[in-house]
C-alpha cells in the first residue's frame, strides 16, 4: 500500500474522532470540559493535521494544530483546577 492510502486513513480516523467528540457533547453524553472530549479533540486534530500536511493544505494544518493546542490547554487547566480542589 502506498503513502496516500495511509494518510487518507489517518485523515478519516481524525475526522471520525472529531465528529464523535462533537456528537457526544451535542447529545450531552460528554461535557465540553471532560478529558475524554478533549483527548478526542487532540487526537482527531493531530491526525487531520498529518493528513493536511501530506496534501499541502497548510491553512487546514494551521487550524488543526491550533485546535489541538486549545484542547491540550483545556486538559492542563482542568488538571490544575482538579488538583487545587483536592487539597
């Protein structure tokens, strides 16, 4: 199998992760600040970023890298708040 197949598969997996995250929050099965939601966002956006780099779609790469950074920031903030509350 060639690289295009693998990068397409990575992109579809990333898109699915983001759609699952959105559907879960929209159906109120997950909270927007939950770690599961944010990890789906990080994973999905990084997979999509890999796909868009392969195809040279740099504006989409930019959006997905920022999307991942926002999710990482949210996870870090949530952990920091949780550790303060446990004290």
